[in-house]
């Protein structure tokens, strides 16, 4: 049985795909759940027309995303984070902080579009902004200390403790009775 998918179905296909499924799966699950329709000749013609109209809209969306990506190409971010005495970050730098920094620069990017590995140390890192499924921009992110960082104290070797004999404590003499 041929089905035109109305939405993405994991393990089967994406929206607007025409897939072959067993008739029971199509009749009893996909069609009643609204995840697909039977791929008749008229449904295929409607799908082709819809895809033709959508292609122009999708091309415009992709071009807009590419324009934003071109503007972001030269952007480099510097994020200040609180650090401990040995230079490790309290917590981590995540996509929310990167989205806030981009907003300060005039780019209104949703935090869900930004991916970055766990940043738990100072230094250079890369964040990826996926503006469209075919358009992505890598942004260099430099994490610096917020405030002064104390240099780690050099390890001090302690001399082994020498046991001194305990001083004898004399008990107070009892006063003689007068």
C-alpha cells in the first residue's frame, strides 16, 4: 500500500514522502492518526502542486538564512565566566549565554538553533548555529575569566613532623593545713 506521509515518521520517512507500507499498518495506524493518506493519483497530483508552490517559499527561507549566515561569518564572541582559583569554570558556558551575546550584537537567534559541546574550561571553543537544514555557521567563542584569577599556589612540601617528648606537667601541690 502506498501512503503519502503528512508528517515525519521515525524509521519510515519524512513529510511528503511516498512510502510503501503493509496495508494493516497504513489502514490501522498511519491514516487514523493523521500521519498519512492513501497515495491515489489525485493525491499525488495535489502533492506535486503543493511541493512546487512550497519550493519557492523554501528557497526564499533558505536565501534569508544564507544572508544572515554571511553577516555572522566574521563574528567572534568573548564570554566572561566566573572561575575558581585553579581556573576551572563554575558551571559551564551554554547555548543560552551564546544567544544572549549574539543578541547584543544584533542577531536574534533562537537558543535551540545553537549547538556547542560542554564548555567547562577557559580558552577557545566553536559553536555551531544551524539557521536552516542546509545552512550552518561556526562561531569562535573565547571564554575568559570574569575578574582576576589567582595563580595556583605552588605545592609546599611539609617537613615530617618531629615528635617532641611531652612536657611533664606537675600536679599542684596540695596546700598544707594550717
